[in-house]
C-alpha cells in the first residue's frame, strides 16, 4: 500500500463536468466547493489541471477475501454451475492462501487504483474458514487508516442449512458486528427456501444487521423466492435493510409481473446490486427507478477460483451495464454514473456521497469531458483521494 498523504483539497477541477472549481477539505470532509481562483494558492492542495472530478466509485458487490490476484496465473478447472464452482473453490483455496490479509490487500489495492474508496464486500463464512476471512478483510482495510471504508456481509457461499453449523457461524459473525447477514439461492442451494430465509432473517432481527442475499435462481423460481423475502421484510419490519444481489429473475419476468414485484420491493425500501453479466438480460434501471428500488454496481470476484476475469474497475462494470442495456442518451448515461457513485451512498452506510460540503472527501479525477464521456471510455483514474488522503496518482505526462 502506498504512503498516505493528506491533502487540503483539489484545485482546478470540473465537478461532474461543470465549471472549473476548487474543492476544499477539512480533514476527511469536504468543507467547500468554490469557483476556481487561479491566483489563490493553498498549501497542500492537489493540482487538478482542469480534470473531471467525480465522487469516488462505490463497489457495492465485491469479494475481497477470495482472489488469487498477485499470484501466478491459476488455470480454471471447476465444474459448470454455482455448486460446481463452490466445490472447486473449496478444494483449492487453502493452497493459495485464501483467505489472507495479503490476498485481500491485493484486491483492495486494485479497487483503489480504479477509483473506489467505499465498498460492500461479501466474505465467506463456512465450516472450513470460520470467521478468518472477516478478520483478514478487516485487517487489510485497517491498513488504510480510515482512508477507505468497507461494510461486510457474512456470506454463506457453501450454503446455510445443508452444512450444519453455518447458521451458528452467521450468528457469531452478527454478534461480532458484521454489517449484513448473507444468503444464497435458498431454493437451489439449500433446497429449503423457507428454512434458509427464516434463519438469516432471524439473525438480522436479533442483531440489527442488514441482509444481502445472492439470488441467481431464474424466472419464476427466483420470483417465488423474492416474494418470500418481501413477505418477511414486511412482517418483521425490516424495511430499508434488505438487498438482493444479482436478482436475475427480475429481468426475466413478464412486464406486469415484474412491475408488481418491483412496486412491493420499492415500498419496503429494498435494493439491488448487479455485476452486469453479459450472458443475461440486464436489470431494468428505469423501472427500478420508477418503483423506488435503488441499484448499485459491483465487480463480484476478481481473478478468483470462479473466473480469471476482473480488474477491480467498477466504472467499467457500469459501462458494461449501459452498453448491454442499449442506453445511449445523455440523461441515461449520466444516470448510470450516478448509480456508480453518488447514488450508491446507502449501500456503504452513508447519507451522502457526492462533491458537496459535509460529504466525505472522496474524489476521483479523470481525463474526460464529463460524466457521460467518463462512462463510455472508462479512462485511467489520474488521482484518487479517500477521506482527504491521496491514495493513487498518475504523474503528469504519464
């Protein structure tokens, strides 16, 4: 990890592509955004030289505990399907030092280089690793001394009920202060959707945690599970605390069926995350917005035992989503950038994540004309500031 240098602001930048401005910090917060004054110099400010400034990118669906990034190339050898990949990962992770502080640190560094300073990461909890992955991720994040922030989902990648003892580990993780309890395909993995959901909702209710459920199950099976989730959110008073990761079914249902389900989800403050899978239809952003269902982007795993792909660039995932969704109008493209940045504040426990006074001093600088240009080109991040500290900078002329 590079040495962290505190800066007092960023000077001569164009917030969201607007007029040249100076953004002043007070510690880890934005104190003011003022018109750029070429004659006024303030010690410790980062020179922006007219670059585009955006709030840093939020990665709302990461797996920073389970990558082989930084190790020699690992050829993929797993079986098809979710369960086949689970078995492959369980067979090989130990020999690769997964989980460990070193592996998690390599993934975090990749995310930071690509402009992410706030993320929500799923961390495997199972009978083989216990809570060691959570401990490793926390230590890797702590090395940044508050310059980046991570919320943690205790994730039962190997199932909940089919592995006796996992539910107890999830309870232990909640007692130890993880932000969210996770779930995974209650019907196809545990083959007991009622039992799995009752278990993880019970943990959230007892400990005040959120819930973040991986839901790959398609079409009507996925819709059935979503209806079970909606019913529990309503009955247990957990509005605003439940996220559906992937949620492929939502993009596969007939329009009227999807509309009714999204309406129910929106009324309960439920949210979704997507990694914009190329082989499947994308979640319908306009329909989610209309129903009040928040959406955020994530990278999923990068360079792991599930797939050799990924580099930690969540903005590139946003571009992939926009292109696969055939979004071309300026207002659509800007909306996707908002989803990737300021609109994802709640996914990492923030009220505000933007270039405004009072927000955390999390700023990314890009050589782009405006937000739309940044999305379609996903240019290199020229500088990344987290909590008022410079985390990454490309030298001028490089």
